[in-house]
């Protein structure tokens, strides 16, 4: 009798353990699936997107809008560069979308690499196939009439004397003495899309060097008006990927495409959707006025 009672008690405990284990496992799997395919969160570390986003905001990133990414997470954590695939999304990236992405220069600005733990959040200014210019501080895309980025802060930049701007902040990609681009007078810069072909000369070699080296896993060398890829002379180049021009709303305090160049499409995590939490970093107070604020 006692033996049977012990067996029954053990069976109940075992069944309860199995149920708890199974339930916990399902919750873990559901959490992982949600993180990979649906949503993730990102804490705003600076005011480079102010006033739209400020330090202490926690944003919810909607992955299905553009399509979730699939790649070898463990290889990426080891610092290895891995192939990235994207699940079809609801729509393509639009100009003025606020996007979270893996910063393409986690180690230095001379080489494109991916680091899974290093993220930026910026606004998309130009799409693949666009020709972008900055004229007197204002963003311009050929054939596009809409205002791009924070227009008010661009106006402030246009009125600010160059002598009042730190030379380090004023100079811009690709830091070439002949083109001499800066944050008030930049471009025109063509944003490549997959399948585009460009003539390879000195200017295009300098402008597109990093993305060609990233696509080809090779080395670009420029000699006069000639461009060599892995010591082979190339006269034209066909791009394999799509690229974007990203910028922060706070014009004079944002490390963005004006400084480090173009963003590969596969580095985009998703579209920033809402602020789900905001904490004042000085007082620790919850900012209720920013709770569930839609990001525009």
C-alpha cells in the first residue's frame, strides 16, 4: 500500500515537472521566434535623433515590416562575417523611415564589417537608385520634392557660419582633397542598387571602394584614373547589393552616412515603431509623456 502511494506521488511530481518543463520550453521557443521574426527592443544611447528620439527612450523595432533576417548568430558572435538572408516583408524601405541597423564600421571606418551587438538608429534619407546631394546644408534627392530628415535643423545648419563649425564635424566622406565634400556641400552621390553598373575611375573608386571591397572580399587600389581590384584592372563594376544613405536628425551631433558612407541593406534590423519605455537618465523618472509614442 505504501509502495503504491509512493509511486502515485512520484508520478504526480514527475508529471508536474514535465508540464512545467514543456511549458517553459514553449515560452522560450516563443520568445526566440518573436525576437527573430517579429520584434526586438533598442535603447537610445544618444541624442543624435533628437527631438524625435532622446537618450533613455526604449524603442520597439518591427521586423516584419521590412522582413526579418536569418543568419548564423553564433558565427557573428565570434566576429565572423556571415551570409544574411531576409524573409519577405510587408513593404520596402521608404525615405524618412527611422531604422535600426548593425553599424557597418564597428572597428574602424576604413572597412565594412558586421558586429551583432553594435547598433545604430538613424533616418533613411536616400534609397538604392537615388542620387543624393547636400546643398547649403539641405538634403536633396534628384526628382524628389518631399523634405528629408529634420528640415528645421537643416535650416539652422544652412545659416550657421562655417567658421563656427568644428573642422572635424564639417569635413565629410570620402575625405578626398579633390572632391572636398563637407556637411554643407556634399555630392552628388549615386546610391547603388543591385545590378547597377558604374564606370571605374578615380572618383568612383574612392567613393565606392569600401562597398566593393566588402562585396568582393578583396582590395581596391587606385593609380591615377585607373582602379585595380586584387591587382586586376577593372573598367566597370556591377554592384551585388542594395545600399542606403542614413542620417541623424540632430545634424551637428550625429555620426552617419555623411561621415562613414553607405549602409548595406542586409545590415538593417527593422523599422523603429514606438517608444515603449523612456527613463530620464539623470533622475531615473519614467517619462509618461513618451509612453507609446509613435516614431515618425
